C-alpha cells in the first residue's frame, strides 16, 4: 500500500495494532525508551543504547508473537515512529479506544 502522507498511513498503522496487548507492549516500550532517554541525558550517555532496544524490542516482540504481523517500521520507519508517539499520547489520555472505533475495522494491508 502506498500512502502519500502521515494521515493516510495512520489507519494502516492502527490496523497493524488491532490487539490491545500489542498496543500495551508498544506503550511500555515507548515509555521505557522515554525514561531511558531522560536518564541518559541527566546521568550517563551510555544509557542511550537502551532507547531503541526497549522501543523497538518490545514493539517488534508484540508484532511477531502477539499480533502475528510485520512491523510497519520496515516499510515506513519515520511515519511509524510518529504514529507510535501519537498512539502513545492517545493511550496516555485514554482516547485510543475511541480512535479505533472512529477508524472502524479495515482490512489489514501491508504498508509497503
């Protein structure tokens, strides 16, 4: 699927995260990445290695073993990262379920 912009990619991204457990693993990974980034900036730079390890490691685990699909990062790495932060924010504010309902169930297409 060829998406021309981030707004076209967003529904594809949400479909790749249809299971609540997948979204929770992403949330935990993003939160751990943010905390590792803050820690590394405040105390020691070598801790930066954990930022992508937590972020991508937990997210990819959820795609391969929970959702059973390929991470959208492989096709659109920048858009995928931006959508991950958007999903994190929606989950943090309790609005992700409403966003899923707004988008409705769509066929899952590979984003590349």
